[in-house]
């Protein structure tokens, strides 16, 4: 049986020309991490990048579920 990858969650919210992204649930000292992207694809890429950097792991070793925050 193949072990499942950890799943991390990110929330993207439109702010002017950018998407602000908050990543929560990382097993780090900080409760959440923030990044931004030019569009939703870029926001997802940046969320994956910040998770990999904070955990010092490969970007393909986990999954990211990103939701769009609506008002």
C-alpha cells in the first residue's frame, strides 16, 4: 500500500491585482505563512513553494488544497 501524502490547506483572497495566500496547519512554530501570486495558478505555485521551504521537503512530497475566499 502506498503511503498517502500530507495535505496542506491554503486560502487565496483577491487583493487589488494580487491574490494573497494564507497557508495554515504546517508543523512549524508559526501558526500560518503568507505569500502572494499574480493569479490563482501563481498563488498555488507560491503556496507550494512556501510549504516546501518551511518544511525543507520536495514540492512533490505533499498535496495542497487551495480555496478561494469569497466575501
